């Protein structure tokens, strides 16, 4: 992790402390990759909160372009790059994102639902996520599905963004905008009220 990444992670830890996250109130869930593991370790240490790895909590598998940088995708697979750009600009839905050998959006969505069933009730569940996982969880928590017209959309998120949802009431999660620093999520939430 870069020095700037560590700086951002420390700021996130401080912000989580401000909303009452501590060892007795929280658990950290992270995916098995270098970035999320390192971030989870720093947040865990700063907050003295246990961190646990969940095996099915992994990013969307993007088939032939999985693991490639944007510039590599643009150079090797220009049609796929164009499709990804359309998705990021919210011009197409997740169900229209067809990349050879890619995991189906339905399977990815189902995995996300299974992860949320493993929430520790009565605790802050802190998910350390890659972009695709963060976007998945946001869509599920906001009530969007991956079917055509289901509202599943791309969110423009920055590194170390925070989105806070309240405990579910009637199986519905509610975004708490004052603790959410991802402007695209807050704006979307306001349009849905």
C-alpha cells in the first residue's frame, strides 16, 4: 500500500471512530486480495476491531480482462473497453455488460445477497471492498436488482469512500447521507426519496 493509501485509511479509521465504531460494536469483513487485506489490517489495528475474511466475498470476475489495467484493456480489447466505459457512464445496465468468460451478473448478485446474510446483527459491519464489491453492496442495500430495469447501476466512488446504512427495518436498509462521503451515492439516494 502506498503512503497516500495508508493516510486515507487512517482518515477512514478516524471517521469511523467519530460515528461510534469500536471493538465492542463492530466487525470488519474483507475480501481476499492485497488491497483489501492491507486496508482491513490497518483499520482493525486503529479501531481494535476484529477482521475476518469471507471466501465468497470477492470481486466480479471480468473474464478475459480480469486483472488488466484500463490501459491494457483499451489496447488489447477495445470493444470490451468501450462496453466498460458505457457501463461506467451509466449508459448501459449491468445485465448488458457482456464480456467473454465473465461471471454472470446474476451469480455475482447472488453472492452479494449471501454475504449480507452473514451480517453480525447489532454490530457495525464494516466491509472493506474493491470497486465491484462496493458497487454490488450499494445496489443491494439500495434495493436495486441486476435484472433489466432493476436499477443496478455504476457508482463513481473514490478510494476509501464510506457509505453508511442503518440496520434493516422490514428487511430494508436505509442510507445515512450525513455519514456517507460518496457524492454519487448521496445524489442517487436523494433522487429516490
